[in-house]
C-alpha cells in the first residue's frame, strides 16, 4: 500500500505542476501514452509492443516513470502504469516533487521554475529532457528547443538524437494550435489545420495538408499519424477513422536558425500525403493593403498581401518549397520559394509571380522540391545562394551570397568537406562539387555544433 500511496502522491503533484502540458499524447522519453481508436489509451515503453487500455480518455496530462496521468470520461483523473493497472489520484496532495521542473504557459507567457523564457509563446510541450515551444517573432512563428535537465556531461554528438532535437530550434513553423511530442516525433498542428511532423530520430520534417477545419491536435506513433478534434477544452476526440501512415525515415531538412532567419530558408520534405491541387487564384478582385501590387490580370508582385498570396504560399508549402510562414505576406522567403519553383520547373524568374507561373504551380504535375540537388563550380542559381548563406551560418566564408558558385565558394566548400569528412569521388577537386551528401550534412547540422575553433569566419 505504501508503494501505491507514493505513486498516487507523485501523480497528484505532477498534475499540479504540469497541467499546461495536457495533450492527446504525452511522453517522458521512455514511456509514451496516446489516445487511439475508440478513444482508448495506448501505452508503449521503449520499442516494446504497445498495450491498449479499454478506458475512454478525454485528456492526457503527463507521462512519468510510474505511468500515464489521464483524465478519463467516467473515472476522473487516474494513473495507468505500463502494465495496464489503474490507480486513482490521491486527494489533497500539495507537496512539491523534489527536483521537479515546473513549466507553465499562460496568456503567452512561458515560465520555467518561475522564470519567464518567452512572452509571446503560442504552444509548449516537454518530454522531460527538452522543452519545445513556439513563439512569435518579427520573422514569424519560430520553434525553440530548451534543455530542461541540467546534464553538463551529456555531449551533443553530430548525427545523434540530441543533435537532431536541438537542431530543430530556430525553425520557422505555422502559427500553432497545439504541440505534442512522442517517442517518435514532435508534431505541430497549425491554426490553418495543417500538420507538421518533425522526426526526432533523423531530423526529417514533413508537412501534411489539412483534411478538415476541425483538426486541433495530432501525434505520431509507430508510423501512424493520429489527428484529433477538441470539442471542449481538455477534451480530445480521434478525428481520422482510417489509419494514416507516415514515413519517419525522410531525409532531414535544413532549419532556419534564429540568428539568421532570412539567411537560410526552411526546406521541408515533400509530403507523403498530398493535398488535392488548390484551385489557382482567379482574376484579382480583392483589396490589398499594399497598393497596386496585384495586377488586374492576376500578376502578384513582391510586397503584396492578402488571400491570393496566402493561397500561393500554401501551394508552395504543400509541394515542399521553403515559404516560411503561410501568412499572406509576399516577402523574401516567399520570393525564394517562387524562384526555386521556377528553377525546378524550368521557368524564368521575376520579382513577381505571373498568371502563367501560377498555372504551372497549381497544375497536377507541379514538381516537388528536392532540397539536395548537387551543385558544381560555375553554377548560378537560387540553390547556390541558399548554400552560400548556410555556409556563412556555419562560419565559412563563400564571399558574397550572390548565387554564383565561384572561387570563394569553392574554397568554403572545400573547408567544409575537410572538416566533416565528406568523401570525394576519384579525380574530384576539393570544393568544386557539392554532393548530395555534403548538402545534407550542411543543412542538417546545427551551426552551434560546427567544429570551428573560433567564431571568426574562415
């Protein structure tokens, strides 16, 4: 009985300090709980087979080493351990758990142990080791990752799970409706009802299009994407009746680091589930706050704002192009995405998007974006410009980021290849060819993990 009393006391304490983490899925890094078919709770520890508990859940509060703290439909708040045993929470427990990290999000203010870490946060979640949150900045909504466990001996090794997790910090994402984390992935559901899945094992990043305007949350476990509605606060209901499979082995994609949001565009993997092509914008009849930047024939110029721009951004994002936030504002990231689309489709680039380019963009056979197309000395393209900007983020000096693969870019690429052990083909001159392997390493390595001995550009 003492063991059970302690368990219930701990559960009640965790409930008090972690109510802000309520979600349709929770994890402590070892044990994961999520709401599945029929509203039943599923529990899985490590790579073991999961166990389904025939108990209808409304909300999951926290995962602990002792079990999952749940809000049930009929039994109130209970603790379910990994073997399926259920205990009621203790009543009136008010003691603080020794060493517990207290995280709270209220009215945009996110605090950790009473200290404010953000005043513009829109969503947060924790797996016990890292705190993930999304905050609003001048550049848009940015994902942040914060280590909440003091472990100075934990080395962040390039290519490790910790490296991929921390490498997500600084990425531009959609305005969040909710954020969940499981053993497999960090999943963001946007206000636009689109789902963004970030693989915590490889750093891969995939967008899944909206399937309804009711989606309020999502999670990924064992290759299945679960989407949820939220009919009432702290009450979740499974939305997709049929299993929606996902691939979590996609190649990792580059993140936009906070210090250089405009320097390295977010590049997303081509979505596994593709939205039906959105109808191309019709002849413009909308009023904009940006003057005559949308012509009568439908041409949209850089600087335009409005529904037409948002529709173009959404289509680019669905095809995997780095649009940044889908916010209806035609800025630098939107221009980069349009330029990349034009290059991929073999179209001429302009500082606007014409009706003919829009027609190609919204066609059934519009090309998806491949982030790691190899580059070589002499190339001139937006891809080269993105590589140059990323090299600067990594403290290498490719010269001016002008999109020209010239002598300084060759020298910077050669140094990067040397530092990261990128294999060269026979007779290949260092720096003159940026291979798929080299570009993947460049864009998926967190600049904070770069092996430079100083912060000077080399």
